[in-house]
C-alpha cells in the first residue's frame, strides 16, 4: 500500500499510517460485503471515467502513473469498487441529520470570529448549523469505524519503519 503511493504522498504518510488506513478500509469493505452491499460494473466504470475527468487524465496517462507506482488499472478498479461499497455502508450506518440545539449555535457563534468580522448571528446561523452537523457526522463516522475495528480480529505484530 505504501509503495503504491505517489512520491509526494509518501512525504506526508508513514508506513504505520498506510497500514492503519489499509486495515480500516479492509474492515469497512468486509462489513459492506457482509451487509450484502453491491456495486455494478457500470457503477465502477462511471467512477473510473469520473476519476479520469476530475484528474484531467487520459487512460494512457493513468496507466503510466499506476505502473510507476507498481499498480495497474485492475487494482485501481478494485479500489474504486471497494470505495463505492464503503461509501454505501457509511451512508447506511452513519446518520446524516442531527439535533443541533440553539445553545450550541450560540456558543459557537460567540467563540468564533463572526462577530469581530461584522457578521451577524442570523447571517452565520445556517453556516454554523452545517458545520456542527458535519462535525457530529464525522464523530459518528469515527465511532462506527472504531466499533468495527474493535470487533475485527486484527493483530499487528510490528509496523515497518
């Protein structure tokens, strides 16, 4: 996993980080399969095409980049399929809506720089609610992932340096 990262990415990621990410992704993928979630070839192909477009790459350029990272289109397509299933699992298991109390919004407004920048509470309220919702969703996602990892039978003997 670490060797397949682009050289620039390796500057910011340790081998332990790559291992942790790999374990997390595999635990989530296995849970998605266990839940019976599916991704069709057409969906994976759409993700592949979307990836080419968003990265402004031709197929030949992508193949070259993958080969330089000891990977292949087949591995890339498998990773896209796994990511689709993981996304579906998280969409299914992690709530999207939360109760945001007015006190929370007020506290956030008062502790932020909105007022000092001349932004009134009414103007900031919607953005604050969206931010607090995103924070709660991220916390719920992390809690769900931690639960799956705790239930997983994973033993790490040593992490390469």
